[in-house]
């Protein structure tokens, strides 16, 4: 049994749900901010991000603006920390705070991917082996079937020579966006990953299941036998599901509330 939510909370939750069902066509600022805060807490509770990592949402379809937290740990993000940036990843007029050093990941991907409404950047350790070997991530699990659409690896040396590995300039952001291409995610060699989605539910759920896929694939490879991957037809069929992760958001949100107490 869970407690009956307060009336205001119930309305806010219902509004956010309507927003998500409508593909964020009618998202109010308040519900978008609430979704970004929730996404931060979910990713922290699911251990996809730790002290580092970030998640953003485009303000509306086709908009050249996005919402992201100021530079703090995801678990600590509140509505008051959310900032609005343009596609140059500059804060809108009057904003004095600064967002993450790697904010250019978000601006430069939104610029070239009109289909993308939300972006996650994480450093989940299970992903790293697939960024530093020549073994590609391949789809091994139904919830991560999108891996079959391709997960390339971004080699920052090709764009910037010796760097501190951070995507901290517009040029590096553009190079990363190019490496992502039209794919659902890109690994960053020796660093982490960027995962995109047509909604904030999709970018968050893909982040969770990309990490699961990496663990399961590594386990299967360690067993040493031939692996049967999901085939192209299965990947295609799964991609036809309009809302494969809807149920997960509300569960993960509740778990994040419990773990953040
Ligand atoms: Mn990073």
C-alpha cells in the first residue's frame, strides 16, 4: 500500500503523464522541469550516474532551447537548479549560474537531431570495456533491442588530439554529434556514453537498459560459447512499439523517491 498523494502532487503527476503521452507537444514549463528533476533522480537511483553525468530535455519539438541542471550531482538536483540553454549551450539572458562543462554534448546533438527530445550523458563503468576494445555492443536482451540499431564509439583523439577527454567545447560537441549520427546512443572511448530519445522516458530507459545490455553481453562472452544475438527482424519489430517503457518511469520514480530520503 502506498500513501494517497496530496492533491497538488496528484495533479502535477497527471499533467506530466498527459504531457508524455502527447509526446511533449503540450508540455508546460512546470511539468518539463519536474520531468528533468525526476530523470536526474531515477538515473542516480538506478546507478547510471554518480556524482557526474547529466540529463536534458528540449523545451518543445523543434525548439532551439533545452533544460538542464546547473553543475551539481544528479541526485541533488531540485527544480530550482534547472536552467534553460540555447543550442550554443549558452544560458538564456539574465542567468548567472553555470551548467556542466560538457553541456555542449546536449546543444550540438539537439542542433543536428530534430527527432531528439532528451539526452543523457553518463559514465556507467559496465559500458567502458566496449569503448576501449574492438568488441562492439550488440543486442542481447529484449529491453535493450535498440542496441541493434547501432552504438558507435566516439574517439575524441580524432577530433581534438590529446584532451582531458571532456566534451568541453562546441567543436568537440559537434564531433560527438557526428559520431552519434542517427543512432540511439554513442560510447565515448575511456569515458562513458551519450544516449538520446524522442522523449525523456525513452532517453532514461535506454540509459538503464544500455547498461544492462553491456553487463549481460560481457557475462555471455565470459562464458565463452557462441552467442545468439537479437536479429535484425526482432530489433525492427521491437522498435515498432510506441511506448515500450511507459510503465517503468512511474516505478523508477517511486524507487528514486524512496532511495533519496
Ligand atoms: Mn563526462
